[in-house]
């Protein structure tokens, strides 16, 4: 008997092995231990039959061991992985990390230790649900944290802890909590109230442990009690628009056939409520639900709501989970103990069966795209999964991707619209500030316009909150020499170094390879002493807000400020608790947050993204501006957005101000049509890396030629050209873009071209449906 096996080794095709008669026969989805060269690795049986090639061209070797008699990975998920590998031009083995629970490498040392694990109790969930009324009275302006109120009130820290624990029904090990800033004292106090229970657990997390292997026969169907629809006592009265949208979607779900629907609802229109109702309806009809979200850590609210509504038959996957916890979740899903999975992109491969609904929240979000092999888009894999499961796929967004809207317009997807915010709340009123006028009035160094400074001050006076967006990290964007006009560049990458910190703490850093250096006193090129810095990032904006409003409590949210574990959660909960007045940040502050006391959104330099040599620059700018403006006025007070720009007439800026999505789509589609970019054509970006510029360009030229040779006149190949970031981490990069109407043809031509140069494989990055072509 021969089998085809995927092994977790980059870029390998399926390998063929024989199954000796004394070994029990595996099935698709079983794990097998196989020899590979001089090593032994664990792979997954993809096909029973000789579809693969013999390992490394040698004779067919026998498998060493078959770990499962039944599928470990469900066959539907194996097939989905195969599709993903094929479509995104990767090896099937490249998808294995997404298919299996974490291998728990490095966990083995701990294998028999015990550890204290804290889990939230029903009382804790209740307290967390009620916290709105407990922690919302605004803390005294000058005290650093809210005073604990008498009785069973929660401090911000305790809220944090409960929120985190609510996301992980199985509990979280105490060292993990400590690393997220939640110490033994906090836990002890919560345990005293009965909000958490603490137990001792054996750390026993080997995913290959036989006793953990699921039995497919034991799969239960989703429970309709005790957490059925009416178990959620907090169901809101839906607005008329929400009701109509829900009823339409439910009717589609009831058909139990594959269908994709775009839920196009403006910011604050109450999409979450619709996801929850649909989930309840699908669950009550006996099917399961997969809910994908961009980043759970950044916007934990949805996950918490799902937990509240569906109790412990929910698995939530977020980046704070340890390998062990992930493994447990995976096993719970696989056993059928879970009806609803909420997770980030890799959750699309969750071993959930009977899927009747897949929700992709904020479907336009770039974090659905994995920027390493396999370069899949979780949204698109979700659609394929839904197709095979006969499920309804709901793509939700206020700013759909061009691709999704295109399909909605052509009728390929249903389009369900929420045009208004709930409770007749108005959208934020938007003003555009032409910064050229500010420079004329206040000089060329001005960063916050007069109007924005005044608006921040007004919010302080009214005890409301502000969000200030600048999508660029650091203090200054470059250092340049007044004498030779040179700028300080990264030695490894063709980009300028960014200045972080002020005064003595000043460092120059590369945002691509993390190279850091002291800022030199003299120009490294001409030795001139007149080095100056230019441009500004979030650190500088934070400093400017503090300078303009000394009484304001200002904090910053960007990748630098949340390096420390737990920093993100504590920053968000401090903002929610009203301990921060102004939050300055990158696009992270524009994600789906729902902070009711934010009434002002300021955008400093709306045009940061427009200068980028990428065909999606306008789309991304429009989405970012619309989304961030959508963070204002979500409570009782109306919101205002102030957008500063040097290009007030740019259509992305103009149409975002009017929150005119259809207008933007139409305008952008004209550009995509003229330039032949997606969604008009399919695009594959290919980067060839080499040690020298010439080698990169020569090899890319060779690939271009071979693709043209393999093509019968259907494709358009652009390049070779130096990539927009021509050098990265010491390697030169040349680029070719392939456009065509048939993706399969593109992949095949490329495959043929690369087959002729196997030694090139490791230096070539193929990106199918790229989100960015830098
Ligand atoms: P979106 O995701 O569409 O931007 P959300 O789902 O976050 O919007 O909802 C916006 C706000 O409106 C949230 O605070 C939510 O709790 C509230 N909300 C949603 N539906 C209703 C409703 N029917 N009645 C009252 N408030 C609602
Ligand atoms: Zn660099």
C-alpha cells in the first residue's frame, strides 16, 4: 500500500511512502512518522495512493509508524489545506503548522510539572458583564486609577484579569498571567470574591499523546441547550434595519447551501449583534459556527460577547494563548465539545465539523493575509471552506475590499446593507484641514493644527476622550545632512532609519530589519556637522499633545508601546476606564473599537499612505480614514473628526470625509480598470532575491522570459524591475508582476518557469493575490 504524505518541510511536494503489512493502515488525515533523508519527521497522510513523488528521488521507503487509526485532522480540513497550498503556490507541508495543534516543542521539558491554572467562574462572568455599571463612573481626574468602590466592585486590574480569563474557558496558567501584568495578589482577591477558581494542572501537552486522539464516532452535534438563543438574557431589541438584515441572512442560512453575503454596514451600525443572532440561529439548527476576526488582542469585545452568549461551548483562539492552551482548544474543537470558534486567520483550519456559518468580521483587514509561506488570505480560504461545507459565509465591513464589493455588485455575493448607525446616532462630522494654510499661518514646523488643538482642549473640558491617528511610528522619520543632503540609511535595507526617542535616548532604527544605531554627531558621508531630523511619527505627536495640553493624560498605542506583554490589554482597559484622555496611535487605534466616550478623532497627515508605490495605497487610505472617523460618536454624544492633510483634494480623503463608500468604489475601480489591477485582473507578485543587484535583475529577467515562453499570449508580465524596497536585510530584490484573468494559468506558467531553475526556488517569493507589492 502506498500513501502520499505532507511533511513540515518548506516547499516540498507530497512524498510517497509504502505501508508495510505489519503496520496498521492509515487514512487521510492520520499522522505518520516517516524517514526523510537522515531525519525522521511527522507528517500527515494527504492521499491514500501513490500521488506523490518518492522522497528525494530515492526508492520508496516504508513509514515507521502510524500514529492514528482514524483521521487526526478531519479530511475536509486536509482537503482545504491542499487547496490552499495549490492556490497560493506553496507546498502542502507548508500548511501543516496551521492544521495541527502546536507541536509543543520545548514543552516537553515541562511535561510532568504541575502548574497553577486560574479559570473564570460563572460569578466572574456575571461581574464582568455588569462591569459597565461598576467601573464606568469616571475616576477622579488626577488619581492614576479608579478607587475601588465598596462591595464587589472591580478595579481596572481585576477587570483586565477577568476579561483575559473570559477568553480562555480552560483557564490560564498563573505564570502566563503574571507575564501579562496580573499578579498573585489580584488573583487571590478575585478568588476570594468567587470570581475565579484556581486549580493545579498537570502539564501534559504532547499533541501526539494517544489518549488525546479524538474518536470521530464520538462527535456530538451542537447542543441546543442550555445555551440556546434565549439563554442570552441580554438580547437587544434590534433596530428595523438590523432586523431586516438579520432576517435576510437567516433565510439564506436556513437554506443550508453555500452562499457568500457581504454585510455592508457603516461604522456603529451594529453588525456584531447580527453575527450573534445568526450564530444562535445556526446553532439551534444543529450546525456550527466559525467566526474570524482580525486581531483578538486588539479588540477583545467581540470574543467576550460570544462567550457571554454561548458559554463554554465556545473556543477562542488569541495570541495570548500558550501552546498548551492552544492544544487544549484544538482538542476540544476536534472532540466536538465546541459549537462556536472565534479566532484569527489560522482558525479557518479549525477541526470543526458541520459548519453552517462562517463570519469574517472586518473582511477588508490586512491581517487576514499571512505574509509568510503559505501566503494565504484567511477570508478567501474561508469562502472555499464555506463552499465545501454548504455554509453561509458572511463578510462584514464598513469599508469592504475592492474584491468583495466587486463580487457584491456583480451579484456573485448577496449584499446586505446597514446604512445607519444604531439609535439614530449620527456619523461623525468631518472637517478637512489643509496643512498648507497652517504652515502659512503658524510656520513649517506645526504638527497639530489650531482647530485640532482647540478640539482636544474642548474634549478635556467636557471630560470626553480623543483618538489621534498618525500611521507612522517613531519620533522623526529621517536624519538628513544639510551639507550633502544625504540621509541616514539602513546598512541592510534601502530605507531611511527612523529616529526613536528624544535627547540622550535618541536611537536610529530600521523598521524592516530592526538594525539600530546611535545617531552620529557628523554626517557619515561628508563628515559635515549639520545633521538635522525631519518628518514626525507617533512619538512626536504624543509629545506635541502633551505640550499643547499639559493637563491631559496622554498615552500612545503603537507596536513600540505594546512590546511588553500585557501592555496592550492594560492600555486599552485604562482608556476604557477613562484614565487616559488622549490616545495617540497608528492604525491600531482605527480597528473595530467601541469606546463610547470618544467624541473626537484627529488624523495627523492623512496622506502618509498615499505616497507609497502600491496599487492599493488609495484603498488603504480610504479604509483607514473611514474606520478611524467611525470610532467617534459611538455613545450618547455626537462625534467629530478632524483630518489634516496636504492633499485635501485627493479622492481618498474627500470621499472618506463624506463616508461615501460607493463613490470611492466607483472612482477607484476606474483606476484599477485603466491600470489593469485587481479586481479587474488577477495578480501574482514575484520577488527574486540575490546577493547582488545584477544577479537579482538577471535571474528575474530569466524568470520573465520563461513565463512568457510558457504562456500562450494570455498573460501580461511586467518587469523585471527593482522592487520598491530594492534591498532588504542585505539582499537585493527584483520584481515581476504577472497579470491575467485566469489565476491557474498564471500559476502554471510560473511553475513551469521555476521548474527550469530549481536552484532559484529558495530565492523566489511568490505571492498570489498580494495585498501589497512592496
Ligand atoms: P459595528 O461593528 O457595525 O461598527 P457594533 O456592532 O460595534 O457596530 O455596534 C455599535 C454599538 O451599538 C455597540 O456599542 C453596540 O453595543 C450598540 N448596539 C448594537 N445594536 C444595538 C441595538 N439594537 N440597540 C442598541 N444598541 C445597539
Ligand atoms: Zn534594515
